[in-house]
C-alpha cells in the first residue's frame, strides 16, 4: 500500500516562497509512473498544479503556476517536492500530492488516473 505524506505548508505573504515535500512509502514497483501536485481552494474544483514522469523527469505545469513553481523528485529519497516562488493570494489552497500506479505516456493533468493521495498541506498567502 502506497502512503504519501505532505509537509511544508504554511502562511506567507504575497511574493514569498514555500517548498512542499511529499514523502512516499510502499511505492509502486514499476519504474514508470506519474507523480503530481494538486490543489483545492474552498468552493473551487481540484486543480492539477504540476506533474512529473518517473523516467526522464518530464514535467507539466498549469498555466496559473508556470514560471513560479518547480516540481522535482528525489527517487533515492522517495520524495516529491514543489518549490513555490512569487506566491499570490490566489495560490491559497490545500495542496495534495498524488501518484499513479504503473503508467506509460505523458502525465495527465487530470487527477482521475492518480490512485494514491496524501492528506494535504495547507498553503495560505496573504496580500
């Protein structure tokens, strides 16, 4: 059973930075999978923020965070990161990491194929 635990959330002022971490255990035996960060603000739908493919490290970002956020994976530590710079109040949300089972092809931005999810970490950006 895969378990994901996020950390690193908090409260910052606009323009500040945070780095989220997601520690994974019981990871899938497959070399081919996607990991991603998603967020959901109160009253809004869940949004795919960024994802990364396990082989080659191809990344995808939503337009709303492109150029400000960076996703990275340390496979030796089974940890996924999200470096968030130039934060805006609109970035306020609960942030979740997720991973697929074995998956071949470009990582989708939709969360529907991601099987395992963490409990989330809150990010609050004040103006």
